[in-house]
């Protein structure tokens, strides 16, 4: 038996088996990153149930409740709440579910996240002026970010950012961080010229988006081969980070044992100290856009 919400319930052998599997997952246990997904793996459904208490019934109920909150708050005279209704009122359920999951089915926090999303677009309109599919494709082709075609052992999508090849005059910092967030970053080759080209205000913009404005659950950020002056840039960002995100930042340097504990070398490109071939941004863009 197990204790759940103050009551006892029997746990089926199937559910016990799925939970046991969750503790020993490998990269082979997950579906592809690109293309349609006909059916989620059973262990992924179980993970959503365990971590989010998600069921089809609860999902439908939460969407209905969130739509009610959006309508209620919009009638209160709050301009930002009205903007949330204008932005999301006619969106399909799947869009609302993204915000609900990002806040673990706390629908009031999901609504606050929607407000953060709308606020971010209002406060930084310059980031959205040229946000076309063609512009997004160009940054993907350039590798900002790279997107692995295999998930990690936990089933997460891994984004790569090879800062060594970043030309901040060709691809601006706004384009790099706004259009794509990197769960995993490579610090090798991060020059002092690049570091000096990143202003504190731009770093603050990035943090604002990651923490309170984007419907996703960012699980980890990893840096490897970072130079000594990386600390200066990181120390500028740290005061803006909430404790939960700070706990998810891992700075490995050149000691990669803990890095390989998180990432199977088989799925990593060679420039990220993996056993794969060099990353091909154009091939990734073709999978996403063609």
C-alpha cells in the first residue's frame, strides 16, 4: 500500500514495475525528439502521475479551472490579466496544459506564469520584432542551440550551446538566448571579448525569461571547460537566480566524471566530449522545419 493525499490505496504490480523502471532508465527507453509521438511510454505517463499527480481527468479539470481564473481575473480591471485573456483565451487546451505542467498543476501559479509571459513580451518588444520561422531556422542551423536527436537517460531533451563558435556580432545575444534556451552549455573557447560583449541588462533579461516567463521545466544547466573569467560573468547572473535554479547549475570545468554521470557519451557530439560525430545544425533544422 502507499499513502496518497491522506488516504491509503493499493498499488498495482504494473505501477510498482513502472516505478522500478524509472529508477534504472537508459537512453534506449525513450522516444525520439523529432517527429510525431503516437504514444507516450508507459513509464513517462507514470512519472507524470508521480511528479505532477497528472491524470486525464485532472488535466481536463485543471484546464477548465484555469480558463475560469483567466476570465475572472480579466474582469477585475487588471490590465495584465486582461492581456492574458487576450493572449490565451482562445488558445487550445494543449497550450494551457504547458503552463499547468510547468507549475505542477497549481493553477493559480500557472496563471501567474501566464502573466509573466505576457509581461515579458510587453517589457522586451524588441525581442519579438523579427521572430519569424526563417530567423529561428537560421539560429538553429548555426547551432544556437544544438538539439540532440536522442533524449538523456531521464527522457529530457538536451540543448547544446557551443560558445566557442558564437559570433556575437553576427548572431546577437538577444537572438541566442531568447529564441533558444540551452539546458547544457559548453564553456570551452569562451573569450574575454565575448564575455565583455554581454551586458548585465541582457543577462537580467535572460533570467527573467527562464524563471518566470516560459512554460517549461528547466531541470539542469551544465558548463564544461569554462575559463577562469567565466566566474565574473556567472557572478553577475547569480543574484538574479532563485535558489531552485541555482541548485540546478553545474560547473564541471575539466573534471568530467560528474558530467558523464548525467550524459551518456554515446549521445554527445565530439565537440561536447562525446563519442558521436560533430554536431550538424543544418540537419537538425531540416528535421524541425522540412
